[in-house]
């Protein structure tokens, strides 16, 4: 949720001509907590799929903010906190997915 809160202002920085990139950031950032929530309400076997989707969306967010930096829309300093949040999120989701796999064996 913390990254989702940061993603809105980042997306708003996209100038004319980069609207698709901003929209994709908004969608991917929203996908992370929504898939975590949906996975948490599923049986262990199904939860793994939702956690994997959330992880993929978090990785997509990381790629998008890298693109924002490469295009000169934001500075590396502005991305320190968002990158840290995404790194922790991906790590958490990786562990959750693996834990679900191990529980299902």
C-alpha cells in the first residue's frame, strides 16, 4: 500500500506523450495489493498463483520506474524509497509463494 501511495504522484509526473506509461504504473501498482488480498482469502494452492501475479506486478512497477528515470522524468534520488519498497515487496511475495508451495507438499 505504501508503494501504491507513492505511485500516484510518480505517474502524475509523466508529461504529454507518456500517458500510457503512467497508466501502466497506476494499474500495476494497484494490482499488487489487490492480488495479495485475493490470495489471502484463497486455499493455499490457489493463493500461490495470486502471490505470483502480485510479484510480477511489483517487478513491472520496478521496470516502469526505471523507465521513468531513463526518460529523465524523475531522478534516482526520488526513486530511492519506491525502489526499497518494491524490493521488500518482491522479497516478501517470493517467500509467501514458496511457503505456500512447501505447505502444499
